[in-house]
């Protein structure tokens, strides 16, 4: 793809910024290895190029939610340790074992499927046991931990699995001082100690996500799992901006202005006429909508930089387009409309859109749809 060609819309992904973010995260956790989480197509940024850039910058692990995501990395030739954790019965366990993936096990059914896959593949499965220390999603409850550990050790003794990791996940690490953080960390230490006392020798122990990596050094253990921070977005705007943490947003979302026209005062705009022009003005048509991931909840509030000025979504966001009131300005059709980016040029950020839509910046970048091409720039590693 021509990186400078005019497009209806484009999400420019700055891989130099991503590499710099990974190096910053390594500095925040100097005693731990770094996992770059590239689930959900690298939070909407493009999994394969982002995975390669993260490895170039010193990440030594990659993480995905689903096994299909992890297998796609292997199909693309991405090397290194890759872990996937969101399994359902009947999943591609054998394919994962044969692809040398680390698979997460939270209960006995999953351990049985991993063992069966290893027997079918003829090679041991790399298994990480997940402890539920208080998040209440996946993970093994403390009461069931002894049974899972014992069965996993039996499978390891039989050569069918290798227990490569012990791990858990925080519920409230983005709220420093929340009592659950210390409680989960203490319980994780107990569950790790129990497993190790019985003979588990994991390659990695890990519980830290992006906010814990940045704010909770005692949680770093052997590995930190960094997701949203890799992409330069603060995991907790209340405690710091990206710049406060030394991070730079990686995605810039822009569109080409499709139409500029004069309208009189009292003119309704978009479905439902929730916006009516207060006087004669110019309207600009932005050719992206909720089918492209622009949140409909940002109708009337979403910010856009057009012609050097912040504009606001006028009326409802439609499926393929929305309108901004240009206040009499007349930028030519084809002019750039920047929805969000790092903010260097005065443009809004993903966090600005999150506030406008009543959500979090994670969702803003991840939801950008497949109709918007990802244009990866700065592919060559910087010095």
C-alpha cells in the first residue's frame, strides 16, 4: 500500500513509537522479561507487524487471548515464546502443542485436553497454570488449586506436559491503593509457593498487567504482561497520561473530508435532527461511521481536528459517516480530518474520544473496523 496515497480513512500505525514504548516498559521492569500482548489484532493495530516490532525492541514473549490468534502468528513466521489463554472445550489444542505455544490451564477439563493433545502430537504440551486470585474470571480457585497442581505434576512426570508458568491477573491494578491489589498479590504468592513446594519449577511467574508494570514493582516477578501500554495509551488516565509514563500513542486515525457545503440556519443534521444549525454555516462530511468503529455514543460530542481547529460531531454518528459543523470555514474536499492521534499537532487523542463516548481508550482503538486500512510506518528498526 502506498503510505502517502489519499484514502477514505486510514489508521497510521507508528512502529517506531511502539518499539520506543516497549523499551520504556522494559525500563519500568528491569528485572523481568516483557510480554507484548497482541490480542484482538494488537488492540486494532495489526498483530503481525506489531509483534515483530515488539520483539525487535526486546520483548521476549507475545500474548494472545485465543489460540487462533497465536496460531496466526506462527503461520506468519513470528518466532519466540507465544502464550494464549482463552480456551474452550474442543479447541485447537493439538495444533497449539505442535506450534510450540504456551497454553493456559484454569481447570481439570483443560488440563485433560492439553494432555490428550500432547499424546496425539507426540510432544509435551507447554502448560501455564492460572490461579484465580480474585478477578473471578478464568483461573483456578484456591480450593481447587491442590488438585490441579497434583494432576499437572503427574502429567509432567509422565512426560506429557511441561509446567512452564504460574500466573494470575489483577482486577483493580489501574486503581493504585485498591485493597484488592495487595490481597491478590499475597494470594498469588501463596499459590505459587504451594505449587513450588510440591515440585513445580516454572520458567515464569507473572501477574503484572500494564498498570501494575508501571506502578507496582513488587508485582513484576519473572515476566510482565503489557498490553495497552505497548500501544502508547495510559492504562489509567487518573494516575498518569501517556507522556507521564514515557509512552507515545501509536495509532493516528484520519479520514479525507468527503464534502463541504453551505447550509442555512435551522437546518437539521443527520438522523433524528439532534443537531440543528444555529445560523448559516458550512458542514463537513467525514466518511467514517459506526461500521468503522466510530462510537455512536460519541454523537454530538466526538472531537475531530479539521483545518487546524477542533470540531465536534454534529448530530448522530451514522453507519458510514458523520458531520461536523465547520462554522463557515471552507477547507477543500479531501482535506485531512484527524479523529485522534498522539496530540502533537493539536489533534484529539483516543482518551478524548473515550471521554466523549463514556468508555475507555482501550475500546476506542480496538474497535476500529476492518474497512479502515492499517498503514504501518517506520517499519525499519531505529537505532
